[in-house]
C-alpha cells in the first residue's frame, strides 16, 4: 500500500484489538492490489466486507472486491 493518511491510520490500528472493513474503500481506491494488501496485512479474520448500504449497491461492491 502506498503511504497516505488512510494507510498510516490502519498501521496505527493494526496491533490493537480492532477490525477494518471495506466500506467506501473500493469506490475510492478501486484497486485490487490495495484490497490484497489489506487482506495480507490485516488477515481475513479482522477484515470485513462492507458496502455502506444504502449509499452503494451490494452487488457492485462485491464485484469490485472480487476484481
């Protein structure tokens, strides 16, 4: 992941007891490398699929996630 405010925040939170989700991430990033980096860094047990419904469509977000 490229350094930016978001990745710095995620790095800060990583050692703590918290979870992250993909809400709004895919629409802004739309980058499979970014998503793979999140999964690799956070692990599947701490990363949740989120869509920010009703703002974004579930099917479209899942399609972006799987791309």
